[in-house]
C-alpha cells in the first residue's frame, strides 16, 4: 500500500504539488487525469523517489520512504519519451531488471518471451533499439517495466507515441496485465476516454491539486465540482451561467423551463453543465433547452463531428455522430438534453448530477 499524506512540492516560488493525500491499494489501478502541466509527472516523481517533497509523508507498506534512494525502492517507471539501453538487444533490455535482481535464467527466458509476445516484439528481440521504430522502442520500455515485478509501476502517458491500432489493443490488454501482477499501478493520461477504458480509480488534477479521487466511473458520473467535471470531459463540458427564477432558468435574454428533476432547486445563480455528446443540432426525443447559436468552426473526424458554437458570448461544443456540414457563421438552434444536465452552485460545487435521486 502506498500512502501520501499532505504531500506538497515547491520549486522556487511555484507549488508543483499542493497538499495531496491519497491511499493506493496493492493490486490497484490508479489513473492520474489532467491536462499538460497539471502536476501528473511531478506527483509520479515524488511517488518514485526521484524528487523529495517539500512537506508531507510518503509511506510504502507503512514505512516512510521519503529520502530513500530510488535504487532501493521496488519501482518501475515508463515515460512518454521512452528510455532504453542503446547497446543492448531488445531481449537484453527487457531482461535487464531481472538480471540485476538475480532471477534464474529459465524464469528470465519465460518472462521475456511472454512480455515480447504481448508487446508484439518477438520478431525484434535480437535487434538493438536504434534499429526499431519509435513505437517498438516504447513497447520495449513497457515490456521491461512489466517483467520487473515491481511493487509500484508508474506509467507516464506510455501509449501517447504509439500508432492508433496498437494503442487501442494495449488499452484493452493493460487492465488484464495490471490485475495479474498484484502491483500498484499509477497511469498518467490527459485523455478522459483512456481513464474510462482502464477503469480502477481516478484522481483528477489541476495546477498541482487533486480535485477528486474515487472509482473512475463515480468521478465521471458524479464530479465533486465544476473543475473536476471540466477535467473529465473531452472536449470540456459545456457550461452555462443561469439564474433560477421560479419555474425558469434565465440566461441573458434566453429563458428555459426548469426540468422537473431540478424543480426543487432554490432560486439563485447556478452553472449548468452538459457534456458535448448531450448537445445536439437536432432536438432530442425528450425535453431540451434550446439555444440560439452561431457556428464558429467545425472539426470532422469521419465518424464524428465537433461543432463549435457561440451563444451570447459563451463558447460550446456539440459532439455528433457522423458527418454534419454546417457553415462558419451560420445561425442555428442547438439543444441541451434536459435529462443529462449537471448543476453547480456559485462556488462550483456539485448540486445535482444526472441519474441522482436528489440534490447535494
């Protein structure tokens, strides 16, 4: 078990990590989710022992490991920018941590072959890293971390440099690997979809703060505050400042009927949140909130269209399946699905989440 107790890290005048407390259980998968520079790598380096916290405690199985050299910790770490031994073959790169640990030859052979097969590296075992593609080099670094039999495995955006097909395959395989090893896995990503695919628990980070840490699906379905909701949505959650007045929500010159599920809210100011896939250019089958918008730009991936909209100074994104042709500057209505609205109070705290039985 890894425990962080009120851990902070200050560099010069800047706080890279602020008062983080977390408990990571043996055999667990823990996702660090946040944008670039949110503190994910800084937190991992503290966990690994590469950096020392300015304040707070870090305990491994009840023992304070602050100040313990990283060489004396049973930790494996894989960065987005892969690191391999250039003079060694792929086989020897993967085998190296086991050789250092004095593992017998037969076990090394078996585990290297298993890891190479998983990472699609079997044809390249006798090559050196310089004769591999970037994706093959990253897979070599991943395989070396997996065979190390470490208590703590830290993966810092490890799939970011791989091609799409392999990335999707490994996203499916990695949770199975994690479950089998019994190690504590910590996986950093900027992608909410990746966190949902990997499951486990997720910590959302923003500017060195952990805003929430809970089961991944619970953080997604019930973010504790607006900042967490924005972090766990790609594109970010659409937000609309409104004032509740009786049976209506008022947004600038627009007025909407308050959905029955929200009728118990007090009359005051709120922020309504709707994920992009709950905003559409066609009215949904259920109740909706209609907004007059102008198209600012579109992004078409083939299977999906991201329609960027402006409504009375507010930027929003509608995510729609298929190809939708709209012109920049077009005026058109957009609809928020009233059954899938989040509501946050004026301090940004969650008041209501879709599917919940009440407020709070």
